[in-house]
């Protein structure tokens, strides 16, 4: 079962996502350059927005997890700092060694070489284990205790280790349950991402402008002329097509620990709530750099939500031929909506539509097809989730 979202959002002069040179990200599609917003950028902003509304525990992606979460909490709970540092270091080295990262930790600061996503349940479990280890007869016995629990038992089944510690929430937080965690160790269990996000791109050819700006020194004397600072940035405007596909059984499996094939027998309230939040984030949250200089706040003007068992497919090819802009052309958003509907029509003519249970549309502009109901975004979300999980009793 998949839930798919297609959205069209128009942004005024802005710099939504920059490359390493500070220019707007772009991609050539259909032989024409387009403005682009990376999937990583979108997910980062969606995740931050969702953290305020999700009831499930969140995770933390950081190089400093062991020092600023694990060690800090141990010291705050009363453990001597030297003991907390020594045992946290041993635990962290054991975990990272099991993950194939032998030299990935600074022994003095406990900082890892790169950020890793950990969940709150994992932090709770590690702290509980270290506190139990500290109760052993000496430091050597404490380290042996951690090796036994983390390396031997953890490799067998880290989820079982969490359950033994009285922890049943998703190990990597709701972000990991949705967007995955990619590691090789059995201890830091790899979590596949059920939420698949495409890079958004403009439905029309790229058009950008370099904005030259200056800063005036308020305390400059009359004899000091000119600007105190001068710089430039690239700005672009456009209508972006974005696409998200969600593997619902995998999401439920990540959240509950069940076998993927048994997802329908689980409590799916958490998954349903997260998907509701995700659609709201997709439609409303701005993936914007230069917020103070461009205020790039916009909401999607067309959202199409699909549910069904068929292999997901993007509607990006509706825009292989760019929408044409100009004084004598139709409204560019209307053209984009019509192009998406026409491509959907062509796909159905070729492949049929038997595996799509239902499709709902929320749009400011006319939807050219009669078979899909055009409703409010809230209704589209709730109706789609009812199709996926079954109506609430």
C-alpha cells in the first residue's frame, strides 16, 4: 500500500536552495535548465516543522550525541564526570567499531567524525546500561558488562535489548522511522526509509536574476561616500512540481517493530498522525534560504493525493516540455495543473487505473478531470488516510 502526493507551489523572487557556490540549485530536464530544491532540503524543513506536532519521540542527528546527550545526562543524574566519560567512551567505541567505524570518535570530546541519527529511546537505553555497568565491581568489570550487553546481545537483536530496558518506542525517533537511518551495524540498526522524496523542480524553464545589494554604514561621516558593503545573490521565481511516495507497511513496521507483512493488524494511529502531519508540511512549509531577505513563504496551490497498491510513479514527465511563460500565454499555474492532469490521463489510457483505490485533489484552480473530487486539503488528507487505514470507528 502506497500513499503518493503531487504538489505545485509557486514562489516569488527567492533563493530556496543554494549550491556550494551560493547559486540557486538547478537541473536540466527535458533539455531545459530548471530551478531545483533538493530532497534533503525539503525533508530537513518538513522534519523541523513536524517536530512541534508529533506526539512520538523525535531523534537527534549530531556528531555530539555521546557527549551532549549521554554523558551530560549521566553527570546530571549524579555519576562522577570521569566515570561517565570513561564508560560513555567505551560504549561509543564499541558501537562504532561494530558499525565498521574504528577511528570515528575523538576520545577527549566524544565527538564523532560525522553526524549520526539517534533516537531518544536509544539514548535512554544507553544511559540505563552505563548506569548498570557503573554498579559492577570495578572499571574492567563495567567495560566487560557493556561489551556483553551491547556487542553480543545487541548484535542478536537490538530491538529486544530496547524492550528489555522497558523501551518500546521507535529506536531512531519518528524522523528515522520516516526518513531512514543508513548504517551497516546490527547494533545501530539500519532503518530503511518508507518516505521517498523527489527533488522539486520548476515546471517551466529557469529564469534567474542576480540581485546586487549594498549596506549603508549608519555612522559614516559626510566625507565617507559609497557603500560600507556590497554583494550579490541569485534570485529565481517559479512554479515547482514536487513528489512524495510513502511505503505505508514499512512505515508501520518501523514505528511498531512488526513484520512488514503484518502491518494491518497493528495500531496504526501513530502512522496515520505522522502522514497527516507530512501532507500538511508538504503543502505549507517553505524550504527557503534567505528568509530574512526574500520572505519566500508560499503554500501549494494544487495537491493530488493517491492511495493504492500499484508501484508508485511520478508525474514529473508532464513537464518534460516546459510550461510556456509570456504575456499571451495562459496562467502558468493553470498550464501546470492542466499538464499534470493530461499526463495522468495518458498514463491511465496506457496502463489502466485498477490499482489506485482513490485519488483526491485540493486546488485553487480548476481540475480538468471529472473523476476526482476537488475538496479542501483537510478533507483530501482525511479521506485518503481512511482509504489507507480504514475509516475510524
